[in-house]
C-alpha cells in the first residue's frame, strides 16, 4: 500500500483493499438556521378542508345507508320496484336531514385519516370560540400592542408640542 491508503492487508475483509470515495454523500452547502428569520412565514395558517372531498364523503355516507337498506330488502325477497322506491325515499330523507342540520362532521367519531373532516371541525370550533369571546373576524394577533404603542407615541407628540 502506498501512503497509508486502504487496508494494510485485505485478507479476511472480503474486499480487494481498494478504497473508493462515497459519491452518494451530499455535503450541506448552506448553514441551516435553527429558527426562521421571517416572522410572517411562521404565523399559524389553519389548514383549509377540500370542499369536494367533504361533499364526496357526505354523499358516500348516504349511499352506504341506502345500499345497506337495498341489501336487507333483497335478502328478504322484496320486489325490485319496491326496493327502488324505498331506496329513493331513504335517500331523499337522508339528504333533507343533512340539509336541515347543516351537515357538519360529527367530531367525536372522526378518525385520524379523515384530515379534511378534522380541519372542518377545527375551523367550526375556532369560529364558535371566536364568537363566544367576542373577537372580530379581522382581528390580527398582537394588534393590541400596536395600538398601545401608537397611543403612547400620540401622547408624546401632544406633550412635546409647545403651548399656544
């Protein structure tokens, strides 16, 4: 071996002793900042649910109940026309119930994979809390301190003016 490169003896190592550089290793070019400097970027942005997915899930829930009824009636041997009539009646009843109650997701029965329903439930909860606390829709976090600083500056300007 020349200039101390590689194994002193490749015997028993399962290799030829030839040293290769790791071409897959990526070096970090930019130093990573532990905290973002842009405070607007770290503001909390609530996840918005996809309305199409929510609507699809609502329709699917209705159709599952209709299918269960159809399956039960077919097992009982009911006539096909009667099955269609009962299924249509159930579908209309469920859709009218959904429209009457607002159709919000039942937050107690949601699973972790139902992210759009969870997001919708969280938005509804935040809205109820905002109304209960009397917070306006256009409230910006920290605006109280900005107004307080503006009042302080205004008082200093008024005191600094010469009396006429």
